[in-house]
């Protein structure tokens, strides 16, 4: 059996790299994807889904070196289910609402922001809803 997921979005914060005990690089970062549509009652609905992305080896080193908060990326990889639920990780926000995030192990990461956008502190598309750091659960 096989599955793959492709997402395009913007990083919610700078990547974080670490090394395993055997010296392999691992970089983690968060990607937000947004969708806007008109609901059945005619109101505009904005939907943001967060993905927690893990990269390994040379891809991890490149992501840590070239990606920054706001960078636009295309990720191709596989979903990693929460071991306790078999689905996404869920949590309760401070306001009592329930939210979820999805873990992805990336096989491919394509950088979609130009180097000048990253160097100038480009914060992504206007379609991405700004999120306060304390609203990101990880």
C-alpha cells in the first residue's frame, strides 16, 4: 500500500534543525495552507490547516539553510498519524475550540519563494492568514 500528500503553503516560523545521535540532520517546520470559499448561506469562509513537516538528511540541511518564516513551499510526502488516535493531532485552544494539525514526513521540498523574498523578510501571500505564535500548538 502507498499514500502521498502534496501541500503548498507558507512557513509559520523559521525551521528548527537538530541531529540524531548517529549524526543525521532532522529539520522541522510548520506549514499553513489556506482556502477561502463562499458557504451555503452566502458568507465568506476562511479555512487554515496546519501541517507539521519533518525532513531528513540533505533535504533537512537545505530547508534549514534556505527557508524562513513566510517562505512558500511545495511539500510532497506521507502523512504520519498520531499513535494515540490514528488521525491528526488534536488539542483544545485557550478559547475552548478544538483544533488539529497533521504530521507529514517530506520526501520532496520545493522552494517557491525567490531568494530576494526570503532575504528581504517576505512574509508570504496575502492569502495566508497571519497567526500569532501562541496559537500554533507546536
